[in-house]
């Protein structure tokens, strides 16, 4: 009763006011996904190949499930609107450098696949496509010679790649981020300063998280510990990205919605605050590939309605830019009017850009170009008037392929403009009407990463005709992708009007990860051109997936297949070799004039100048040798007559360490599996793949094992190491059996989860040279980890100490080479010479007089191991007795050398 009177007293005197429904705040829920492809991503592989089927194309996958109306229509806000999703699509670095041939632009693989399979649903729900960027940087942080995609801790390391990503998003897919999310929630002041120029909204504040893994490979290194806790957008500070300041960009706090308990706690705080009259906004994110992604969406929707009823607060599902517009100025919904005009100059074209009012990009709009060299670049501007700019650099007209410009106003209303100087590429898939099988028995080819998930193949003769609809009469370059081909006899016939051009392929076609170039052809506008592809072989297979017809034709175009040459860890005293492929992607003959480098440990045994014809390529071996331990860096410089790429530098990095040998699961000579059920895992730690097999929980399962075998050319103590992918579901009691020449020596039981992702030492062990050494990884039936696998990836033998080691455990075989003192000594005339050989060896025994002349010798090309005795009767090579005196006995065997003094006394 006293409590009730107190409340009435406070209300009467205006100290406590109830908040009416009309005075309550609103909750804006920005729900979305940091969307990538995990299947095929390995941070230890420079050029991954990604598998898109399960995530985007599979009807049973999360991509289709989240777009299904039966699911999405269950998730509605207070106004009955189905949940809108913001798709922050990952791009750049690890995708730009991929090997995929099943998408037009590798850099944009996630965005392309989302649009290809789900654009209709995205439009239906009014979802949004924008950018998610991880600052992966291929580097060797700890200097051990092993490179990874580490998290770059200085944004300037990623600036070129980030701009490349913005360029390809805008030019190729008409997407430019008004709002974005950073990978790992990473941010630094340099990145923030760049974003302040072009992108108004950021959803990356992950308060209160701080920390990360600084051990290579570095990842998840973030710091938002100083940021605002409130679920309210704020302007960041110029000198500290975490705290509030005076920048124009807006930043919003985010929560991972598949962290269910935390999501519930944070959402209740927002509804409580809104009940007190304060609008709230949050970015709720997770990853589309996660198995609990849909469950997390259902739970956050459940929590929203629970708190809506409990606190009497409305909530709204919004796209990120929509939410920010409603927060800043809900009445401003009209995008700026953007105009782009050419400025024709003697040496090329510049561009004048104008808008009808102020835009967020005050200093300059974002302007990207694409050239006929398939390169992308951002053009800088100067301000020429109010809301007017001009580009600084003049671009030669014959280099231009496309120009794109993006601006937005301060509430996120966006305008874009595109100028096309050449037509778009045409990609004609086997499922397109323009693709017609004319002859032969064609069947489905479904293995590998294919365009639209299928291709066609023919065994023996067969013909396909392509009838493209050409937008503009001009020269085009034609490629095709032929997975599964074994043919060494095929042809491409291009017919345009009355002209016919034929290209023969009399050597095996290129593999799955490479486009096969057919040639340069003048094609006419319209559908009158016919491209015929034929298999001429009587018994070999021709596979065909997609044909690419591109107007991007350069005169001379120098390319290399790598941006840097990473040898990684190499063994001192071993010569190792890498290959760089030099290509001319132009239509004229090109010359690589010279190659140079600074150091003395690499060599390139190729004569320059080197001539490359149109679309020609040449493999250049780069050899490295050193007899010392060192970390070696160099730069290989190619000079060419390509006017756009006259100088191309390839950095070289090598870590030469103690002698070692390594066996990977992809080594056909050194790796063998036993037992059924082995399969390739996309999880990797060394090389592009690893292997694994489901394991038993009891009983003898030794039939499931894998052997890593190598012959060592130095005898001594070795640190034996293995590596498997970073994992928690691997065998926790795997046998690692050391075998010498097929005979087991020792067994060590290892938990494959401990230290996974890096090399783990099994033991130091004495191993002989010139005999096969096998490390057998075996399921012994003792695993206690349910639903786990036995993993096999790579094994390393690292020399710790060079010394003689016997190759056998036979007690009758000595452990070391030795030459015993002859007996009797002095002798007359007979003595016994005894020596030990631990392994089969070439052997030379000789007796010298004091002048150094050979008196008697024994030569064996291959003497068996064991203890041996020779009886010498004091005669020379001719059987003649020798005189009294001092003689020297010398033994030489497989690097072993020793002497003894002998006295003949008559």
C-alpha cells in the first residue's frame, strides 16, 4: 500500500511520467548475412577452387531455404512485413585469385551466384545486395617460410585489392556499397578514412569484443572495446574509429544472431530502451553457410514478438540503408540526378560528372573503369564547381571497355551511371538455346565446378554448333571450357557470312581450371554467325561446358600466372624448382625482352629475348639452391614490349632450412591409402587437399591406413612431423608407425586434434639413408571421439643431426662402419683384416707402402652388410712376397674412411 501511494505521489508532482504508446520508441532490426563460400576455401592455398553447389544452387541448401516463402512469410514485423535481408557478399583477394572457370568474374563469385540463383526472390522480398570484405593478405607473418592468407593488420596492405573489388562490383554487377560490413569486424583509422570518402554506413561495431589470434595464420583480430554500447547509430571519430566523433559516416552496433542467448539479452535491452521513448537500431548478422542460420532467424523473430508484446513496442524489419534513411530523414527518398559526360582530348578521354544537389561523396564520386586488358582502375577527380567534378587522368579511347560512376546522398539514396565502349562478354552454356548438339552421342558430365552445374561430353566424333546473338560487328576473342576432355584432335570452325575460319587442336586440350582459346575472329552483328566445335578423335572424349565470346581484345598483353613466387620452406642442399607461366593474351606477337634478378641463389635456364605469339604461353623454370640455412628474398623482373606492361616484377620468397623431405597426400609416388571409404576433404593445412576416412569406435581397424614414404639421402636423427587440417573431429588416438624398408620400428599414438593446422612433432628418430622410410597413419580402433575421421595430409622428415644410422635391426648387423686393427700385428707373413658394414655399400680396401704406392687392394661395387674378415698373406697384387716394413691399411665405404698402421716383420 505504501508503494502504491509513493507512485501516485511521484506521478502527481510530475517526477515520474508514464510513457504512452505514441511516445514509445521504435526498434529497427537490420537482419542479414556475411555471405561467403566456405567449401573450397583454404587459407594455406594461394589459388583455391570454390564449390558453390551446396550453398547457392542446392534446393536443399540454406540459400534456397531462406528464400522460400513458406519460411520467410512466417517471419513478419509489427506491420506484417516479411523479414527483409541484407546480403553482405564477400569478395576480393581469396576469390580474385581462385581457379574457378564456372563464373564470369572470379572476384565477384559470391555476388554472381546469389544473383544467378536467387535474384527473383531478392526482388520479391526487397532484400539488398552489398559488400562484405575480409582483409586477407597472402604473407609470412612469422618469417618461417610458410605463407598463409593472414589477416592484414594495416588496411593499406589491402587498398589495391579493396578498390579492385569495389570496381568489379560496380562495373560487372551494378552494385556499389552504401553500407558494408568488414570481415572479422576489423577496422583501423586508415580504412575508416577511406570509407569516409565513399561509403556512408558501416555495420561493423562489435562492442565489446577485443582480441584475436596473432599466431600465424592470424585471424579475428578486432578491437571494439571503446565503442558505444548503445544500439544507436553514431558518427565515428577521425582519430579513433571506435569512439564517437565528427565524421559524416554512420556506424551501428552489431550482434551475431546465431549466438541465441546473447541475442535474446541484447534484444530485450533494446525493447526496454524503446519503451522509454528511445528509438533503437541493431545489425543482426550471421553466416548463411552455418547449419543453425535458419534456426537463428526463427529465434530472433520469436524474441522480437515476445518483447513487442511485453513492452508494447513496435519493431520493423529493414534493409541496412533503408533503416539508416528512416533514422536520419524518412521523407527523403529521391536519389540524386547524376550526369556523366566525355571530355575528348588528343591523347584520350576524361570525364565530367555532376549531380543536382549535395552528395555524400563530397571530394569526388566513385569512378571506375575497365580496360580491354581486363584490368580495373579507380579514377581520381578534382572539384570544378558546386556538385561538379572532372577526372584527372586521360584514358586512351581504344583502351576503354566500360566506365561506371556511383554517388549517394547523405541518407543513402543512390544513383549510378554506366558508359559502355564495347559490348558485354557473351557466355553460352550447354543449357542455352544457342547451344545445339548436331552429331555424336553426347552425355552429361557432372564432375568438377561447372557452369550451371553441368556440361556435355562425347566419346568419339561429335559436333556442337553455337549461334550467338552478337551486339556489334567487331573483332572478338573466343574461348571455351572443356572439362573432362582427353581428345588430342579437335577443331573450331567460325563462319561469318561467306567467310570460314578453322582452328585445329592437335594436342590435348587444357584442363578443368583453364579456358581454351579458339582464336580471334571478326563477327557480324546479329545471329548470322555460326561457331562449330568438333571432336575429330575416334575414341577420345571431348567435354564442353561454356563458350565465351569477348570483345576485350588487346594488341599485346603480357600476363603471368602468379603475382609472387613463394617457395616456402625448402631443404638446404636440395635444388628446388617452381614454374612461372608467361602469356601473351593479345592478338599481336609480343616479345619478353629480358629477365633479371639480384641474388645469387636462383637461376632461370631460359634464353631471352623470348617471343610469344597471339594467345601463346611459355613455362619458365625458376631454380633455387643453397647449401646454407637462410631466408632469401628477391625480385624477378621481366621487361616486355607490351606498352601497358613494359615492366613486371615477381617477388620471390624462400626459407632454406635444415635438410628435410616432405610427403603430401597428392604425391603419387609417396602416398598410398589402404581400406575403403577414403575421400578428399576441402579442409586443408598443407597443399590444395587433404584426405580422410570415417573411423571405427572399437575393434581392429588397421585395414584403414595411409602410408607416407620417402627415401632420405642423409643419415641421422630426424624430427618426424605430421600435419592435418585444423579440426576438432579427427581421430584422438591415431597410430603413427615408423617403418624402415617396410619393417615396423616404432608406434606412437597421437591425438590429431592437438595442434591441428600446423606441423606437430611425433618424435626424434634415427633414420638411415638410401632406404624407404614410411610413416603409416592408422586407425587402431581406439578412437573415443564420436563421428570423427582419420586424417592424412602431409609428413615431414626434418634433419636434426647428421650421423650414421644402420638400416636394419638385425643383431648380427653392426650399427656403424668400422675398420678394426689387424691381428696379429706385427705379423709374419699372415694377418687378419676385420671390418664392419651396417648397410650394403661399395667398398675399397687398400694397403700402401710408406711411399704411398698401393701394394694390395680389394674393390667391391656392392658388398653386403655385416662383419667381414679378410686374411692377407703378405703378398702384392702379383702374388709376390713383400719385404719387411711399415704399411698403411685404408678402408673407404659409402662416405666412411679410416686407416690402420700395419708392421710386417720377417
